[in-house]
C-alpha cells in the first residue's frame, strides 16, 4: 500500500487508466478509490450520536442498510427495541463451506462533550488523525465490514461460503438488545463457522509496528457480592460484631489476595512471542512466566502486577472490589454492609470452586460471598478459538503482507460480543487497526475523552479485513 500511494502521488493519466482497467477486469480492488469511499462512510458513521444509553443505533443501521441496498446486497433488520436494531447482510456463496461472519457494533459509550477538543460527533480530521467517539470502538469494524461486502460484490468474487455482516447494537453493557437477542432469537441468521470482530490490535510503539494481536479468548465477567451482618446499635458503644468492620476486613483480604497464576494455550503463546520480539530485560520477564511455578515467575508476576496490570490479569481469575454500601447515619452501627467484587474469570475457571476459595480467603462466618446476576454484564463461558485453524493462518498471512509483523494471540481481560457467538459454536477471532500504544496513556484511546484513529491505519485495516475475508471465502 505504501508503494502504491507514493506512485500514486506521482501519478500520470496512464497509470490511472491502468488501475481502472484492473478494477474493472476482475479481482483487484482499486484501493485509492476505496480509501476515499471509506473516509466518506467512516465520517458519516462517526457523526451519528449512538451513545449508549440510550443507543439510537437505528441511525447507523439505516445508513448501512441504504448503502448496501443501493448496490443490491440484501439486508435484514432484527429489532427487539425499534430504536436499537441489528443489521444482517449476506453475500451468498456456493455453500461448499460454512459461512463467515464479520461483526461491528453500532453503539458507543457516552461522552462528556466539554472535555473534547474536537466535537465528539464531528469526525474532525487533524494531523493525520480522525477524531470522534467510536473512531476506535467500534466504527472501524462497521466500515471495514461494509467496504468488504461492497468490494466482494462489485468484483463479483465467486464465494465458497456466505459472508455475513452483523452490525449489532448494545455492545456497551446492554447486550439484551444486541448480541444476546441475536444469539438467542435469531441464531440462524448469523450461524457461521468462523467470525471476525473487534478487540484485536496492531500495536505500534514510537510509530513502529511491533506485533499484531489477535484475540482468541476472553475472560468471563462475574459479579460477587459480599454481605456482612452483625448486631446494630448505638455508635457510642462499639460492637465487636460491627458489620462495617467485618466487611472492610473481607474487602481488604480479597483485594490483596494474589490469585494463583496459570497459563492457557493463548497466554502461553502470547508471552512466548513477546519474549521473542522484546529487548532482553523484558524478554527475560516474559520467559520466566512460561515456567509458572518458578521463583522467577513469581518475581515477574509481581512486576507485572505493579507495572502492567493487564498482563497480571491475563494469568489468573482476577478480583477487583468496586462498590461498597454500608450505613445510613453517623451514630448508628448498621446491621448489614455490602461490597461488590468485579470478578473476571479465566474461561476454564470453576465458579463454585472459586467462590469456595473466596470464602476461605475471607475466613469470617459473619461475611457471606455469593454470585449475583447482572443482565448487562452476563457473558457465557466461551471456549478459546484454535491457533491452528484456517482462519488464524489466513490472518497471519494477511498480517505479514499488510503490516510486515508477527501475529500474537491475545486473551482479553474485558468481555465482548464474541463470547455469545463463541457460545453458539462459532470460532471467533478479534482483529483491529493499528494504534499507538502510547495513545492510551495520553488519553486518546477507546472510551477516552479524545478518541482518535490514524487515517492511514483505518485504510490499512479496511484492506487487511478485505484480504483476510476474501482469502477465506473466495472459491478455490
Ligand atoms: Zn467495542
């Protein structure tokens, strides 16, 4: 792509003519024209305010529907709530292989507009970036899915499998209208052998691509409530059974508990690859983790807990106390106090066994730990996607062609809509555009007050997505 653009800058009419012939004659996309079209759709999508809550994702689905239908691609709309529909578009293949699903979600998290330099729904281009809520999360997948379908259709690529685009609502904490609704009520419409969705990332440091991370498994969110009970009374006479004191001790115990670390296929491959591509001091730390029972692993784990908490979390079921609710006036010792723990389980964790461990760590009969369900947070346990699959190999090839770097499998500590899709038996892989790892700390990342994407990386991601999909679906 770099080569093409430099030639393009110095282009002659003759060269344009050659490209046009290529584009018409069959299977070569005209990326210069497609980039301009990508920008147009991307900016249009960024200008829709689909903050969740309330969502209003129909703004996005109406737009995508009209673009697809204009080119003769059939679209179905599935809505539990009419303002929050899900869009499914399908290009038919010859049926010799099972379908491929490409997903992008249409909602975005809320904004505090005062904190934005550029308007959050303005799609401003500045200094090589495009700014706006959703520019990382998750308009790139919506536009890449759209451009992929349009391009396959226009080039009339013969397909061995159906290609399905799902633009789903409610990913940010209200999955009942989105992926939850689709996987329980309309599973047939999105049934596929494989799916591609958000959460992967191509990591850049100092402007240089370091690796492409592909999400193959994610942790499972669970909520645990701690309830301490004791006698109530006048606060002028301290009571040993004070529920607040018992709760505080329990929260401190679970909050400082170092849950034993363990690796799975994905995290083992992740740390092994990181050891290969990192400078020696860091590489030694990653290598140490590969032998989890060694003292060196414990030292590395402690280092990560302090400096890279995301990596420490990848190696264990994690517990973060997040809310405390106790007492109602200063001079009353309350009879009950509650705390909430945000627990992120490794996919193979046994929830009953884990609750028993928590109870042992608390070691106080006055405090009861129990699971509570939270509809917005519920995600099914999901099986890791295979690293030796056709899709993973195809992604690796497209990564090295487009980014000239290694592909590393990722376990994400947060949950995504892929967990429901995996739960229905589809193998899912998270891919994503290149971002500067420094951007998150500077406040430019997903969910931040100044979300942005490098324009050139948006184009590269669309091309990478198209090539990955085309390689998986093209009649061979
Ligand atoms: Zn997202």
